[in-house]
C-alpha cells in the first residue's frame, strides 16, 4: 500500500479507524485523539496535521464526533489572566500582598 502525506498525518491509522467505528462517541474520540497527539514527532506542526486530517475526513463526516474533536483541537486555547505559583503571588494579587 503506497504511503502519502495523509499517512504522515496519521501513520498508525488511529484517526482513520475512529471514523470507521460505528456508534463511536466523543469521549472515545478524545481518547483516540490524545493517543494520536502523543505520537506526533517533536518539532512537527501538529496543527498542520490536524488540518490535513480535517481536509480528508470532515466533508464526508461533518457530524462525526472525531470531526468535532479535530475542529476543537485547532481552536485557540483561552489564556488565563492569572499566573499561578510564586510568580502569581509576587505580582501583587491575592491574600499576602
């Protein structure tokens, strides 16, 4: 079986197989996605791999829970306004200031 760029984005076929599992739900997709994410080689752009996977699967499976998980993976994480630990305590906010 020839390999292509999509195989580079999903070398173990985890994402591909998740789309084939009948009745799979979002919690299982999240678990599969985390397994996939751990396997992305250091230094590679995981967001680019996610975009490639969405390009391959989302149009044919718009309501699939893995499509939702992949889409959420590209969403920016909201930043907290507070820093934790010693830096947060030294910045003047909180009890002990």
